[in-house]
C-alpha cells in the first residue's frame, strides 16, 4: 500500500495490482534466484524418481520416498482445510488487492459529495470494470434509494406530444422485454487536467473517469410506444434524476429511435450500484456520462433542446477567443496505454506486453497503433477482446525495451475513419482553455531508471 | 429477506432481487392505485403551469408557484446532500439487495469446506456473473494465497517431453501477452439432483453451479513455446492446484493447441477472487469446472491421460447396468429459464418477458426455442446479448399469461447442430443413476395461483 498515491501532482510509485514497485523488484529477484535452485533441486529429485510425479510438484513437496520429513515446509494452504463457502453470501477481493481502489483526487472539488473517484485503470484487465471499482462522479452525493418506492414517469412538454403519460414502478419496468449490452461510460471531463498541461501522475487520474459494464434494461423506444409518443413533434428527450441535484439532460430523439438508449436497472449481472444510480439510470451509449442520468425519475418528450444548466454553463467547450462551442455530447475516439503507464516502474530491459484501452462514441474501434518513439514510427496493435460498438476494446503490442528512454503512445481509429488527434492537432482547434472532451494522444515517458512519467509533447 | 429460501426440498417464495413475493404484490397494487392519482394530480398542475416543468417531476415535487408548502413531502434523497464518494475504495451492492446471495445447500455435503454455494441465477441479468456471486465448489476450502510467493512450474513427465522446464512468478506471467475472453464455467454436477427426480425448488439450486466471467491470462500455448514442449509426444496436460486437495486434472493437448486454454489471473477486470483460485487458475473453455484447476501451481505434459482420482472415481457418468462411461469433460448444450422460475410468483395475468440462459461447451448458441405448453409447441426466442463461443447467451420471449397452468421450457441448439435433450431422451441413454452432466430440458410449472414450481415431465 502506498497511501500517497492518491495525491496527484507528484510522480509516485505505481498502485500495482498486489505489490508496490519495490515489492515487485524483490519478488522478481527472488524469482530469478529461486527458480535456478528450485529447478535444479526439483529435477534432481525427478531424476531419482520418475514414477513419483508429485515430487515435481512445488517447492517443499514431499520427497519421492513418501517420507514426510519436509512436509512441514509446505505452505499452510497446501496442508489443511481452507475457508468454508462464503456464508455472508457476497464475496470480496483478496486481502492482497486492497491497493486496487478507486481514488478521489483531494482538492479537485470542494466537497466529497460533489466529487469524483477515479477507476484504477492501471490495475484492470480486459474490458469489464468491476462494479466496486467503477468511477464515480456525483453532483450532490449518492443515495441508496428504496426501489419499491421509486417511480419513473414519462410525460410530454405538452399534452399532445405524449398521448398516454405513464408512471412505472420498478416491478413494471422489470417485467418488460430487456436488452443487455456492453458499453463504456466516460465523463466529459475525463483527462480534463491535461488541457492545462498538468501532468497528473498516473492513468488512474488522467483517464480514470471511464468504466465499462454490461448494462441491462428496457429500450426507451419500448416505453415510448406504450405511452404513445408523437415522434414527429417530439424530437428531444429530457432525463431527470431523483437525487438532490435533480440532474436534467437533453438527449436527441434520433438516439432513442435507433433503439440504443435504454433505462437500465442491471449492471454487470446484478442491480446497479447505489453510486451508479440504483435503482434506475439512463444509458446513452457513446454520449458523455453526465447524460446517463442516475436515479432516473422522469423523462419528458419535447420539441426543442432543453438547454439546462449543465448543458449551457457546464460541460460546454470553451474555444479560442473565449467563445463557447454549442453543447457537445458524443465522446470521440480515444485510447490510452494502461501498462506501462505513469507511476509504474519497468524492472529490467526485455520483453513487455504494452496494453491499453480504446473506445469511440461513434461505433467500433477499427485499429489501434502504438509508438515507442513519440509518434515517429507506429506499429498496429492486436485487439484482444470482443469488438463491440461504443464499448472498450483492449489492445496490446509486444515490445522489447532496450533500457533507453522511450515515449510510448497509442492512437485509435474508429469505424467512421476518425483518427485520435495529437495535442497539437486538438489545440489548433480548441486552444488550451477547455475542460471537457480531451481525446488527445497520451504520451508516457519510460525513463532509463524504468520509472514511467506523464509528459506532453509540444 | 427470506432466510428459509436456502433450504431445498420445499416450495418457497422467490428470492427476488429486492422484494419477496408479498412485497412485490403490495408495490404492484400501490403502483396501480398511485399511478392514477399521481397522473391526475401531476397533469392538473401541468395544465396550470406549462412553463414550470419541475411541477411534473415526481410525487411531492414543489408546486408551480415556487412555494415550498409541500417540499417537505419530497423524499430525503431529493432534498439534500447524499453520501460522499466511496472512501474505502471498493463499492458494495445496495442494502436492498442483500437477499441476492450465493447460497449453500445445507446437508448436500458433509463439511462447509468441501461444499458448494450456488449463484442466484433468478436474480441475475445479462451474461456476466458478478464475482461476488460466482458459484463456489471447493474440495478442501478456499485460501487467500500470497501472490508474491506463488509460483507456476511447467515440466514434462520425462525430461524430453519438455526441453526447458520453468518456474514462473506471478509477475513474470503478468508481463506476457494476455488474452481476455468471456466464458461460462459449469460444474459437471450442476443440475445433478434432478437425475433422481428431486425437484429442487429454485433455479439457484437446480442450475446455480454455472457462472460467466471475462477471464484474462496467458495462453498455455505461449508458456509451452517458452518451455519447448514436444507436441508430438506430449498429448496430455496435467494441471495441479496448490490447495490442500491438490486437485489434478488431465486436459487433452488439442485444446491447448487450439489456443483456447489459458492460465488466468484476471476475472471481470480485476484479479481472480480467492474463492475462484486467486492468484492463478486454469481456464479450459467448454470443459467442466473441476478441470479449471484453482490455485494452479504446476502443469505437467505427458504422453497419456493421467487418470487421476477425480477422473476415475468421481466426475464419471454411471450408465445403465452399473458401468461407468469413460471420463467426459465437455459440457454439452443446455439452457434454463430463469424468469419465471421455481419459487417465483406471477402476480397477475398479462404480459411477461420469459428470460433465461443458454450455453454450449462446443461453441456458440445457434437458437433457443421456448414452449409454454410442456413441449408441444415451440417459439424461437430472441438472443439478447453478444453471441460468444463457450459463453452464456441471454434469451427472451414475449408471453401473455392467461392465468391457466402452464409448463414452460427452453430448448437450446448450438452451432454444431446439437439439440438439448428431453429427460426422456437423456434417460434412454444414461438411465437414472448418474450425478454428472445432466443437460436435459428443465420444466417449470406456472400454477393458477401464479406460483412457479419445478416439475419433471415423464
């Protein structure tokens, strides 16, 4: 555990999956030494007793003569009864994984209720984010709302746009035909600190406001059919949350008509977590997280965009010259290398599997290229997971590190042909004063010491 | 919470996601009554103040005049600050979901260490099983093994089959190129009680020894290439676990050569859970769970099947006439309806989305048919999730219940053309004395009372 690693702005050792950097180095060296001795011993024994394969089994296994002279050297877990089946009914990660946490960035926000916790991307595998590590962004804290009392109302901005306004209980919603789909959700402000060239130390803090889950729920189109929505006039949808901040968001009707938008109660096989909007949230694939209204209590259909506070004052992009761009919501194609990444330490020259995540709010990832020389040369990475639309895609590339400084980058392309921009390209359009929608190519500097640092190439 | 529902052999109310049957009925009735009043009130207000959309928002929302006369009626979560971002770093399910648990079947085994806990399939959505609800089957209890001390050894049954035996630390394994794939794991004894026509009450107990995760790890083929395995002679692989039961299992080399078998450290984005073999387990897609050796410490390559205890005394199929069939390991095509399922209660006539899971150890699911009249007529269900090989597939079918008794069944077909058998078909080959590999069509009886019961059609 390194309690300091929750503090941004300094280069710190990695929150690794179960060891800090010095721990890994120690095991690495023990492993090298131990392996030689162990193999020598194991195979001396094996030569003497080919018919006794247990002798090959593990450090401290019983000798081939069947005697128990060194059975006491076996680790406890190889000798006796372990723990019973989990009786409190819900399992937890290993005690060796307590360092894998979502972390708040102290000082980033003024209260812990209107704050952020970042997902530990550097410690995650594949594309699913465990719900216990899903990033959080609350505007007024989270609640554990009693689902038996929760309702969803659907109405129109006037009484003709929605012919039969309805109120649904959770039980009524859960009886309807459901879909289950894997999608990423990314906060529009993810990687926001980087606009100002603040080199946040780890990818948890640079990119940790993204997560990916299998969401389950009812297509909004299904509910609109039940309520008799006039699609000709009703071109915009307002989602409203039941928490104190009463988050409201406009979603264009095209997204609903495509069948992609749904009201979700399930996440990764179980009910949504309270921090993620239990018992009901809006899922708007490809669109920034703030539109995925949590604690969803009402949906209104109207004939124009609602222009609510968080679509006009916040979550808009400040452009060169001080003008604001009209509300942007699609999360453009983006990627980040999570291993090696800022705060991690390469222990030795040699082989590494460079691995990371790519995503696009416009569809599937088509290709990811990786550079180890700051973008002069690129190689195409392998895509290692099922290739799903508006979902994270895991990529990897084999790399032999020669021990010299290296600038590693990833560049994603989506199926529309859009290519993730460099900072130079992004700033040419957006300047440096933005907060939201930074999808520039991330650069990690691998130093000769093996320590990895967040840098921006000018 | 219904503490009794962990007890098999009696028909009990459903362990629903957040309410028991009487709770659901109450909410259902409240919802019907409340909706009428609420919509009437809401729209009276709306008519008076079209410009004040907040007046439409939710029961007890402020009146359109902006006064706070009924703001006190708002639920607490709509009035104030909620909980801060999760500071212990790892989130938990809602307190309203404590009834969604894996459950042990008391008396099924003699100790809680060599026992089973079943996943609550009736409460799960989509295809991912949350790791905290993944079924457990331990032969000698579970351990939380220190990954910095754990090793994986690869050797041959003689010193020519594997040219360069090696011992890997976890760190060394995690530096190698990894794959991430979604696969189901099913215990060979899943649905075993049903052989004897014991009508276990819920699908948690009939089918709950299956789960599905995104696993991450290193293809065994990659490790074998590093160790110089002679594929001509080495046609069988033995996996050995580090826990007290030293589970050993033979895997045919064809499965390794296909690239499908891997040594996994990741599950659903994070490290494996201790109950599931932390820090390392073998993943053998399509093959019964006992071959997915947990706490994996050694892999041996040999030229013949090992015929270990659990491949000869246990996990073999007892055939008519008392003979045993040679070791079977592929989990054949199977499905089960999870909603409605045993122990649940249909509250009213009308629309239901019949939903369930299908899987095959031989590849992708091609089609699932559903019958509501005990197999006389079938309709083809929708497949609702990404269609992945050797992975769960969620299906659903629209159904209007007329209030009369109904026998509901699902029948899966996989891409090889194999069709899930009826009990009659299965018993014609296997008789009634087996324990393992029961993949027969499951029947749930929906009674006129709405209560759902496990029955077997002769």
